[in-house]
């Protein structure tokens, strides 16, 4: 299938890389699901942030302990456990409409995707031939962005369906189960077998992967590299030995910039952000966010193919520069869109809550709750509330909820009555350029640089440390995103 790579090796790598697809899907899924859940469960901004961040909390926990589990039980078994845990976490979410259950399920899924991301990269790297290792490992990154695209397509497909968020969460269950079953029939990593002093089994696995009758030379190389690992301790990462401290500083700085660019918030809050700048329905916001997934896939492919010719440093510089320009553009555009971002997570009124549920208010008679909701949204009521609360006054200046045929619409109190179409699409275009720039620069190139700057004997521990910092910063940003934008706006 790939020149210089056996069919069985490629298929084994592809099955393992399904973990990347599952990870990307789970990262992008919450963008659309959050729009429905926030209405059905009447979630506050802080509760929405906690639901998003609970996955990251589980991922951070797994990044701190995953290295031990992978070395103790093996890469293949770790992937099987991770896939099974993802299936279990998804099943927990389906029968219930409970905020607490959502947190538990999302934590389980977070542990799963973090553990699988570590195990998958290590497994593919250890079964791939050296001259095709980079290409096969990058297959996982490509699967991640494809998973994100599938998530956004799923968000749009189920945006108008009652309790569509349950279908979104349930779609990955068959794929996760199939991966767990398929991985059971694949061979363990030969490097792991050598670590466990099972040289004969490692030889047989290598012969099967390389489609050769003699794998003695590669087996010798594996043994030699394992001896190098004993030359380093974890604390050497912070010492001047072999310039390790400077390398670690470069690695941690790259991870810091990956997260502080705000890219995780584009994944988790894409539909919410787009809804705040004029894509007012769930369907419109979800469809617009699908463009984010398409751009990520289209941008990642050439970055992966041409990195050897262009160089990772060049891609990093180009991507970062374009990101800066697009963010400035997005900020200027949003400054001229007079829609308060906080309305997106605070406008989940009681009316929305009931209209989203089965047996909505369409059959309720006059003089009942339906009239109460109408009166609550009336200009007179807003005026009365404005006298009591400055916050309500500011909200009243921006929004008016009107009922028409059992449906609700949110209108801006701008003189034009709507967000100008030019500003709406310019905002989306700048967002997509920003995502594209990240996908050719900081996104894939940071992890490529990290895999190259550390010696093989300490690379695993260095990657574990940078991965923990990655998830930790991601957690902090996502846990405060809606709160911060509520204070300073977009």
C-alpha cells in the first residue's frame, strides 16, 4: 500500500490510528452538543464550562499515569482498554439527562482519549520501519482532524432533532468496540516484548511485520536503544546534561503557545462563538462550524506531505504569522458586531427549556405557562427588569425574545435589526484562516519538533511531561472561556 511498508504493518497502523479518529470526534463533538444540552438542562455558563472541561480533567489524569500503564501492560492492551473505556463512557451518557452523569461520562472519555493518544503514537512508532515511521505516525494526526470534521458534520445532522446530542455521543460506540476487537488480533509492539525479555516473540512479530525471514538486525537495534534509556533519569530533563534543560524549555514553550493561541476553544466552542456573531440557529452555527473541520483536514494534508521538503521551522513561522493577522481581523470584525457574547449562554430562558423538550408548549392554552413566558419576554417586562438590574438592562438593549408559532427568535436591537452579512461572513472567513494557519503550523509541527529534539533514551518521559502541560493549560483555558468572554467579550 505504501512503498517500503508491508501491508500488514500499514493495516496495523491504520487500526491503531482509529484512536485518533475517536479522539478528534470527541474533541469536536461538544461544540454542537453543547447548544442542545445548554437548553435542555438549562445550564449556566459555569456548568457549560465544567462539562467541556471534565473531558480535559480526565485527559490530564491519564497523561500523568498513562506512561506507567503503557509500560506495565503494553501499548496494544492500553489501546484496547482505552477503546473499551470510551464505549463505556459513551453508554453512560445515553440513558440519562443529568448534569452529574454528563460529568462522569465525559471524564471517562477524557481518560480514554488521552491514554489512547499516547499508546497509539508509541505503538505505531514501534511497529513501523524506520524510513516510514514519520509518515505512519502522522497518520494519527490526520485521523484526528478527520474525526473533528466528522464531529462537526454530526453536529449539523442532529442539530434540529430532539435530543440529537444523544445520537452524537452514541455514534462512536460501534467504532470504539470494533477497534478494541481488531486490536486484540494484532501483534504486540516488538519493543515492548524485548522490554519484557521475550526476544523470541519479538523476533516473530518483526518477521511478520517486515514480511521477512530474518529480523536479527532490527532486533539488535531495539536492544541497543533500550540500553540507552538507562543512561537518563527523569531529573535529567531539568539539568544541563546534553543541553537537556534548553531542549525542555523549547518543548514546554511550544506546548504553551499551542494552547494559549485559543485553538482548543475553537474546537470546543466553535458553534457557540459562531452563534454569537450572527449564526442564530443551532443548525446555522453547526453548519458554519463544519467549515472549521473541512479547513483543518485540507490544511493538515499538505503540511504532513511537504514537511520534509519545507521544514517544520518554516511551517511554524508561516502559521504563527498568519494566525496573528487573522486574530486581529476577527477582533476588529467582532468589535463592530453589536451582539453581546454572553447572551449565547445566558439566554437559555424557561421558554427555551420547555420548547426543547418533548411535549412542548404548542398545546398549552391561553392564561397558562405559555402566556407567562410571553409576558416575561415582553418589552414592558424587560423595562421593569431593567429598573431592578443593570445587567438585565444591558441584555434588554441587545435582545428581544418573540414568540411566533411556538418558536423563538433572538433579534439584535441594532438599528439595522440584523448582523450585516458582510461582517458575518468576514468573521467566519477570518476564523477559518486562523484554523488553517494553526493546522499547518503549531498544530502538527509542535509535536513533530518535540519528537525530534529529545534523545531516544529520554524521549518518552519528555513527551509525557509536555503532554501533561498541554492538557493542563487546555483545562484552565476551557474552564474559564465563557466566563472571561462574559467579562471582556470576544
